[in-house]
C-alpha cells in the first residue's frame, strides 16, 4: 500500500519528503476537497521532488467534460505523474464515463505514462452526486487506472461515517476485479490504516492527519506527523 500526502504549498513539500511519503499530492484545500493545484506549483514541486511521484488534483469538477480535459492536460504537461479528477458534478454513470473519458484522452495523447485517477465521493448522496459504488465501473469504462473515494464534506466526519466496512470492501474488490487500483481518503486518522489495509486498498490519502492541529485548512504538514503515518503503513 502506498501513502499519499496532500500538500498545498512549497513550505509543506520538505516535511512530506522528509517523512518519506510515497506520493506527494498537490491540491488547494480552499477550493474544496480536491481543489486544483496551479500549474506553476506542480512544476516547482516536480523539479524539487526529484524522483518522488507527484499527484495533482484538478478540482471537484462540475459536469463539464471539456473543462475537465483541459485542466487535466494542464496538470499533465506541468509534470504530474497522477492526475486526479473529482467526479463531483456528474449524477450518473453515463455522465461520469463521458467526463472521465475526455480526461483520459487528453492526458494519454500527451503522455501515456501519466496515471488518471477518477475520484468519487462517499457522501455523494448529500449533494446528488453519482453513486460512489459506480466509480470503479466509470473508471474502467473511461480507460483510467485508479478508482478513488474521498469525502466532499470536511466537518469532522470521515470516510467511515458515510460508507461501512462491507461497502468499502465491495468498492475495493470491484476495482481489483476490473484490474484497477483502489484508493481511499476522507479525513482519515493514522490508526485507520489498520482497517484500510484490511480492505486491500492500494493507495491511502491523508492531509488533515499530516497537518499541525490536524487541521487541513489552517494547519501545516509536519515531518513528525507524516513520519508517524508512514511508520504505521510500513508495518502493515
């Protein structure tokens, strides 16, 4: 299992690297759960991170396939190894496939080695979004490689408050049966890795737990907190 640590500034890059995060994820939390990182930030991190894998979120995307494709291409050309799109505005499987297919096509035409992540939301019922259990099928149909679940709601509740163990296990198993990687995030604590690992998850994402005061918005990623997450991950 790989651990993804989300950072929002160059100030947070060194602690993430020193803490030995597997994937450095770039986002802008002030713009939402998967708020987009700007191209210049991606370029700078890619240059400084050397051989580390870099992921870039392109937003909690409305149902605008062309906009999503252009944003994804921008992230890819800026150096992202993973391009992560939040399927926020789509309401059904058909819409999700159309949007994500345009993203995949744009990215793959530029660089076939860039990995596209299709991210759904465990709490999608609260805003009329696509059923989170449909995400693996959407990702597979679009030709992407990673099926992810996160939470749009950032009020102290976490992934497990919206989907139970059986539902999450079904999500992970379905992704694997489709030859996809399964990723989970959503206000997780380091101790949640024991459950996440039991689910068979391939990639687990953290931000709040890696920040001072466990605050994803006003806190800053610290080496100590990242190292603690990695220490648990490495014994599993």
